[in-house]
C-alpha cells in the first residue's frame, strides 16, 4: 500500500482521494488494509444522525438536479458532502458523467467547492461486488471527514438496490403519475424508503402520484415515511426536502429489508472474492462437484 498516498488523501488532497477511491474500486487496495495502517481515523463515534444516504429512482426523474439543489443548501450550512454517482451503464468518461457535470452546478461555486466532493463510479467495470465496493468508498470518505455521503443510484436491478441498502438511509425519487399506480416492482424499492420525493411537481400528476404512494404505504407497506413534493426545476419544495433529509430518521420498517440486502451483498462478496472461486467454477463446469458442496467450500473461508 502506498502509505503516502493514503496520508495525502486523509489530509484532504483531492487527487489522492480520487486515487484511493480508484484503488478501492479496482480492488488493488483493501479497506481493511487502510484500517490496519490508520486505525485512528476509523473511530466508531456514536452518531446521532446518518452519514450515508442513497438517493435512488428511475433514470430521468430528476435525481441529479435535486441533488444539486440539496448540495447548494447543505454547503450554505457548512456541511461537507460527498456525492458518489453510480452509473451502471456508462464507462467513466461516458456521456452520463458529462450530463451529470452539467446538472451538478454546486461544485462550480467558489464559495462551496471545498465542501463538495463528486465522483462517479461505473460499476459495470468493477470485477468485485459492486455494493461492497461502494460501501468501502463510503466508509473511507466518512473516515476522512466527509460528514455526509450521498449515493445517487438508479433504483432498478439487484445490484443497484443493494448499493442503496448499504447506506444508513434511503430516499426514493419518483416522478408524476403515469397512470399505472404503484406496481409490485416499485413496491419492493418503496419498502426500503426512509423518505419519498415526488419530483417534477410543476408537471400535472405529481400530487396524484404522491397520493398513490401514500395509499400504498397505508395499504400494506407499513408506516408511512415522509413524502415530499418538489420541483428541482423551479426550486419548489427544495428547502423542505433538504431539511427533512438532513434529519432523516431510520424507519424501523425498512431495517429488516435493508439487512436482507446487506447480508446478500456480503454473501456475494464472499463468493466473488474467494481464492477458491476459480477452482470451484472449474470443478462445477466439468461436473466434478455439486452446487451444494461448492457452497460449502466457499463458506469455509
Ligand atoms: N419539469 C421538470 N423537469 C425536471 C425537474 N427536475 C429535473 N428535470 C429534468 O429531468 C431531466 C432528468 O434530470 P436528471 O436530474 O438528470 O435525472 P436523473 O437521471 O434522475 O439524475 C432533465 O432534463 C431535467 O432538466 C423538475 O422538477 N421539473
Ligand atoms: Mg443522474
């Protein structure tokens, strides 16, 4: 491990932070090794609030625009916030990142730029378990002084849901109603939500959709979390959204669902990062072992 690099990152050098995050991403550096060398930065201080928040929802609902407004609000309050934008599809230099650069204007503000760190992650590139790579990055950023870490992720696909579940809180962003109500697939994500934001309130159907979501919580998803209407475009509801999110409580309701996802993420990492994986896959392929015994062998680490 490049001790100087990690030291520089801890001291706040942006390029070193980026390089450490890249090393965590491509698994040339393990968070556990950083912990061994620099145990003092990983104090488990008793927190009375969250340190990581996932903002998740379908592409185009306005997550990046909302996050931009929230970053501006939080940095005006002096809160240091890092954003990890997870883009499952595009390579690092692809269009999505450039698009997000346009949407995230907060970073261009001289007054706030020291309080904001933005990085996008193309999870498809990573060989390991995406949720836990993101989890390592979040833990590192928190340890080096980023008070709040936001993860922007598309809320579909198991890996993306799991990336959200590694955070302390989850916010689901929705758009106006499209006439299909709240479907089962969406209900699975809403089950994890500590708050729901219905964005694009400047377009008709937003408050109707907020009502549908509220109803679906009342009809079975359990305790209703805060449901906030916003327009990132017009700046409406942003103040409420940023202050609700800042103080967001852990909905007891979502605890078990989150732990289920985290457990699966750890299980996946255990399999994907096992030294024996290659050999076991070979044995499975030639039919010399069974899935049952493969799992048993993988569980022995
Ligand atoms: N009408 C309207 N459009 C919005 C609003 N928020 C974002 N948009 C637009 O929706 C599109 C997608 O926004 P973006 O933040 O990139 O969505 P993301 O994919 O969820 O991150 C962009 O063209 C935005 O200008 C809003 O509150 N109202
Ligand atoms: Mg986005």
